[in-house]
């Protein structure tokens, strides 16, 4: 009799373990499906009469951002996400309208697509911006995949109060996908395969946002594994007056150099464009 009781208990325990395993798998699947079915608001920077970039820039930023955004839309939609576009054609959409669209979906994520530009042709790299603390995991995941999958340098994650990041009530990021004023990165951006790669890496970051942890790792891992929280540079403390003061100082310094006996040929200004959205 005790032997039969032992066998019964063993059988019951086996059934319980099997049930819990099935339950856990079902829960994991539901959680994954819930993540995939999120609403993503994709914002293609610039548009219409707003070409983006800097004066004289050969490649229109608005065209590159729209193409990547449309590719991202297809990738996310294929994985079950609901996708909303702030613009799906070459039209101008104000910053206020972009924010209003994002805020009309309270449980959504906002992903803004941009390309960078600078007067110095050698400036290059990938950088990702966020503002609210709730947006840092999304920024970390997106930057982790985009910077990790691009041949360009990693300029890091930055916290800055761009209008479309500061005014949105949902997790929001702005991805600068390279410099269109850099000949090498501009050549990358003009190939469909690279723009598709950017879209897929951004999508991987969106899907992997819930796996971001503070654990540090030096290797790139799959979406389903943990993604390290990225360190960031806080640029919210830099006032416009300080930047303008810096530019005036630079001009004064340049004038003094011209008056001196030193050879001409001052260094071109470096850095990314400073504009909203």
C-alpha cells in the first residue's frame, strides 16, 4: 500500500510539473504576443518643403527618413504590431501635429527617424536621443541594435529636450541613423539594403525594449536575451544661450587668427545639426 501511495504521489507530481511547464510556456507566449501587438507611432523626420539637413546638402534628409520609416512600418506590422505613421508621404507635418498624433495613443511607443548632418565632412556615427526617464529602456534597446548593426561609429545615447521627445506622454526616442554629409555614410544611406538593415535593427530594439537590464556585457546578444542599459550623455543642461555664446567665441577666435601671422585654413566646425524634431 505505501508503495502504491508513493507511485500515486510521484504521478501527481509529474502531472503538476507538466501543467506548470505548459502554463509557463503559455504565459510567455502571451507576454510575447502582447509585446508584439503594441502600437508604434513612427515619425519620419522633416517632409514637404522641409528637406532637413544643412544648407547646400546634396541628399534630402526627408527622403531617407521616409524610406526607413516605411520599411520599419512593414517590419513591425509583419511581427504583429499596430503601426501609426505621422506621415506616409512627402508632406510637411508640424512638430505639434506629430506630438498630437503620438499622444492620441496613450499605450504606444514613439520612434522618430532622422539622419544627421554637419559642416565637417568627417563627422559621422549613430546616436539616439530620449528625454523622459521612462524612455531610456527603449532608447537603450534601439541604440544597442542600430549602433551594433551599423558600420558607423557609436556616438552613444543622449538625453536632450527636443520638442517631439519633451512633449510626448509616451516612451519616445529619436534615432540619428548616420551623417548624410559624410561621404561614406551617405553612400550607405543611399542603398536600399542598408536602409532595410536600419529598419530591421530599429525593429529589433523596439521588440527588445522589455529585456533591457543594468547588467553590463561586451558582446551583442539576441533580442530574447538581456540587453544592457546604455550609459548616456545628459545634454538637457546645455542652454541655447551657452551654445550661441560658444559660437560667438569661436568667431572671435577665428577673426583673431586671421589677423595674426599664422597660416589661414581654420578648422571646420564639427558636430551634429542643432534643430528641433
